[in-house]
């Protein structure tokens, strides 16, 4: 039987996801035997790993499920939920809204289709401040609304999403029994990891054009970033054709590069999470200030 639905290259993110889970286990299991300074370093790595997984492994899995068998995809969704610390099924629903709105601006009622839109909590049609978006987004999701939204059309998935959430809490409970000090130690890093993911998302759309499909997203074509993040840098390309497999995004970019340039697709030289350091963003901000 065929294991992978699209390509054997999907073994890479699957193996990376399993490695991430074992890394999380090691954080707790080895806490009592490590010096504090090393746990601090590993806590920072843990925070980055959350954003890395959400925006690469988890994200690609939403658009191009890795396995041919539906049961294996549900099992992987559960594994990812436990690893990243929230329901993959719930994230799928939120992310599909993101693609429905593509970081849209508020309508006359002040509402956006995309709950992750950088304009949703902004003022006067401008994006929200990067730091409030980064540090407050974690608290804005309403799990009840998400569950009900899924349940309207996919009742089994809604139940599965709730099971994923309970499974994560169950694992946390076991970890607390094993070493509650370790769990409390890493809680701030868990929050910071989710903040890093929001920071990443912010610069995936800052200076994008919500009215122009080919320019909905902001790209980074840095090869190392795209290798490590499984193609996440090709974000304008991804929003233009969301079902394009992560292994084909680079070649798709080469096919539409002239169209992108004509449409003024914004491209930065850094990874998205370091967008505040990108010279391309600074130059645009200076140019806009001089107008």
C-alpha cells in the first residue's frame, strides 16, 4: 500500500515531528539532571521549535496531508496536537479562515473573515502594531467558537479536535506528576513559542496587498530558511496557490516570478520572524513616512 499521499519527501517533516515530540519529552524527563543554564538554553530552543513546527510541519500538513490513509492522518494530527500544545484540527479550521480572508481589512461592521488578519485589531485601515499582535494573539482564540464552527459541517472532526485537546492536557497532567517543577519552568517558553509564531505570521503579510491575490502574502526566498522551514518562505506563492506541495513552491515561484514583479509582490531577505530587521521593510517604512 502507498504510505505517503504526495511524495516520499514528506517523510522529512514526519520524522521531524516525531523528533520534536521526543525533544519535548527530554525537556521534562531530563530537567532534574541538567544545570539551570542548560534548561534555559533548551527552553529558548523549545520556543523556536513551536513556531517552526506550526509554520512548517503543521502548516503543510493542513494543505497537503502527508499520508494516503485517512486513519494515519488523524493519528499524525493527534501527534502534532500533543507536540505543539493545541489541537491540530482546531488550527486547521482557523487556518482555513485565514485563507478565506487572506489577511483582509475590516468591513463596515469592523469584522474580518480572517481571524488572524493583521488588520483585525488595527485602526484606520492600518495593520495592528507588531508587538501587540505578537503578544496578544495567543489570548484571542475562542475555542468554543472554533469547535462550533467545525461541528456545523464536520461533527466527527469537532469531536476529534476536542479529543486532541484533552489528550494534550492529559500528557501535561502526566508531566506534572512526573516533575511539576519542569512543567512550570517551561510554561513561559510555551507562551513565547506561540508569540514567535504570531510574529512570523505578522511579517508573512505586512506590506502584502489584501486586494491582489498574487500579492496576498509576503515571501522570503532565503534558501536556508526554506530548507529548514519546509518551504514556508514562499508565502506569497502559497497564498496564490495554497494546494501547491511544499516541495514544488520554489519551481512555482520561478514560473510566476515576472507576474509577481509586475504585481509588486513584497519580498524580504530575512526569515519572516526577523521581519522587523529586514531592510526591505525599513525602506518601505521610511518611504511611506516621507510621503
